């Protein structure tokens, strides 16, 4: 009989549970705690910053638009950083 130690200690389990609870309390839109961004007093407390462009996504979208395939959902795309 082989005896192995558990892969996750009780402390590991507590940490991952705490992380799951923390993530469950985040707004799926802005990523802030829901209790802050949805509070009644939060109306007017936020303003949008100027947008930033993800140049990797821009390159990806340009390449996808130029590529024709009868099964586009089956294509795997990646971007690489030029040196």
C-alpha cells in the first residue's frame, strides 16, 4: 500500500476558496468589487478614461479579415511580438 500526501493542504484549500469567493464578488464588466461599483451612492463617481488600443488584437483582426476559410471557428490564431 502506498500512502501519499494530499495534493492540496487544508491551507491551500482555504486560499483557493478565498480566491473563488473574492472573484465571485467582482463585477463582470469593470472588475471592481460589486459592492462598490453598484452602490447607490456610486452614481456619478466614475468617469471613463480615454481608450487604449491593443495592437496585438488589431493585427489579429486584420489578419482574420484577410483570411478566408469555410470553418473560421476551427482556426487557431496567435500573435507574436516583433523584436
